[in-house]
């Protein structure tokens, strides 16, 4: 796993990271921003992620060999 502070490229991963941080804020976590522009937890989490204040673990990319790709394709 790789620790990153930049927003993930995948929209799904972006939503997962923001929702996890929003849940932390809802449960009483303190914002990492001094004066957030919004009061909603999801917006604060989104702002924190865009400013690079959140650290999250991104899975390593899966490297597939040609043989594995062909087997997977043949099974479809």
C-alpha cells in the first residue's frame, strides 16, 4: 500500500476517502482546516482532501501478465 496526500484519480476512491473523513468529523473529529468555507461535514472533508491535508492508503496497482489477461478474456 502507498500512503498518499493527493486526491485519488478514481472518482470511487475519492468518494470513499471523503465519506470516511466526513464520518470521523460527524463523530467529533476536529477539522484540519482553521476556517472551513462550509459547515457540512462532507464539504469540509472534501476541502481537506483537496488541500492535501488528509493521508490515506491507496492499494498498489495490479499488474497482469499477458497469459493472465488472455485466460480472463477467454473465460468471458
